[in-house]
C-alpha cells in the first residue's frame, strides 16, 4: 500500500506563500521546511490565521507556493499544471474538510463512488468498493440516503470513505473534527488511528488540544513558520500525564 521506508512521503522545502491583497502583499508562509515519513500521524496546530490551511493546501496541491518546492507521494507538485495536480491528487491524497463537502444531490454511496469515476474504475467495481468503504466507516445502512438525511458525524465518516476511494497513501484533514460533537470526533480519530496502523500517512489540522495531545507528532505554525518541537505552545496541545 505505502512504501513503508523512511523516505519522506511529504517534503516541503523553504516554502513561501505571499497573497496579493488590497493592502499589499501578505506573507503567510515564510520559509517552511517539513519532512513527513510514510506512516506518520501528524497534527498541525497554531492560532487562527497563522497559516495552517495555507500549509495544508500546499500539501494537497490545492494551492501552490510563491517559492520553494513541494514533493508529495513521489511527485514534485510545483511544476505541474492545475489539471495535472487535480488528476494526481485524485489518486494520491484523500482530503477531508471541516464542513464535509459531500455533494448534496448524490446519495452517500454515489458520493463515495465519485472519485473512482475520475480514475476509470469499472462501474461494478466502484459500487463494490464504495460499499466496502462504507462498511469500514460503519455506515452501510445509510448508503442510499442523501447527505442532508444523516448526522454531521455520519457525513464526516462518509467524507472519509470518499477520501479513501482510490486508496491514496496520504490523507489530509483541515479541522476534520472541528464541526463534530466529542463522540463523533472520537470515532473519526479512531478511524484515523486505524488508517495510520495500516500504513497511511495522515496530516490533520486541529484546534482540539486533547486530540492534538494524542497525535504522535505535532507541528505548530506560528507567524508563518514551524516552531521547533521543544517550543510548542502547551496551550495548543494537552499531553496525557503519566
Ligand atoms: N486566498 C487568500 N487571499 C488572501 N489572503 C489569504 C488567502 N487565504 C488566506 N489568507 C490569509 O492568510 C492568513 C492565513 O490564513 P489560513 O487560512 O492559512 O489560516 P489558518 O491558520 O488556517 O486559520 P484558521 O485556524 O482560522 O482556519 C490569514 O491572514 C488569511 O486572511
Ligand atoms: Mg484554517
């Protein structure tokens, strides 16, 4: 499934991101270096506006750096066209957002089948794999419902099933539990832990200090840069006492 060696599956080299705003250029990422190996589970924390989503968007290729290099799952992203990045992302990175973003006019099953359409999986196979994924996230009973007919926690599990459709080595979440109650958040977290134990690499932004405290590696974005591990703000991460 993944290349379980210690070559980084995500590598950011001196990534800078400057947005053009009416008030002038806004430097959001100021030289970020980040190396994540296959099978790592990484939390991204930091205050609102510090650049966490911007950083995540560099990894998914949803946005591109102003300068610097990004390599994910063996691909250099910075010189690919937008179309090529979208195609690449469909196979290599599963993305989970805070507000689920399921298509409202499709059933849960059809939502999960959707990414497979783009990579040319046969229709019968799409349906079978989508059902298997819905079982994995414990949602087989709502396969034929529409997103508006199920709870937020269920929608997020469906979104995770969709993110897994093409068996990507990397899964990225931008506050995937940010809009869920504690129980639903716990279920999502347990699912992520399972995926990591199966060799997936997961990077997730979270404002939940208890969740962050359970994630083996934490990176803090502060003022557009990553903070050294021993200087991470303990208000953002609750490490279990032992
Ligand atoms: N497309 C854009 N154009 C201009 N400025 C932007 C754009 N996207 C983000 N920004 C600015 O960049 C900074 C970092 O934004 P970002 O969304 O990465 O923060 P964040 O850490 O994810 O915050 P939050 O915790 O609130 O989600 C903010 O000042 C934001 O206003
Ligand atoms: Mg954000």
